[in-house]
C-alpha cells in the first residue's frame, strides 16, 4: 500500500484562546493590557510549537496553579484547529 502525501494546516484565533482561558480559569492574575497583548500575539502568529509555548508561558505568568505544559496541552486541544489534506482526495 502506498502512503499518500499528507499535509496539514493549523490555525487559531484570539476568540478561541479567550474562550479556553475563561473555561479553564487561566489568566486570572493579569491586567487587561497584558491580556490584550497576549491575544494580539495569537492574532499575529500561526500556532507553531514555539509560538504556542510563548503564549502558554504568558498565560502561565498570569495564572495560578498551572504548568506551562498543561496550558500548552489545553490550548492545543481546545483552541488550535488542524486540517489534513490527503493528495487531493477530499476534493469534491
């Protein structure tokens, strides 16, 4: 069996990050300006592992009783959308 070429595309939005922060009680120790700056970082960047870490670190710095890896896991699960493209097989 030949494995087809599979590519991915990842996206996120500040709205998804905000909803995740509210749902998980993240960013409870920051100012509005700090929160807005973090959300701006989301809007200006794709969710690469490095940027995901930077956003999670910012959230960690403004949250209680969290770890960076836990925040990264939650954001990946709740706020990052991954789309898969397989050799054009999804075309209609």
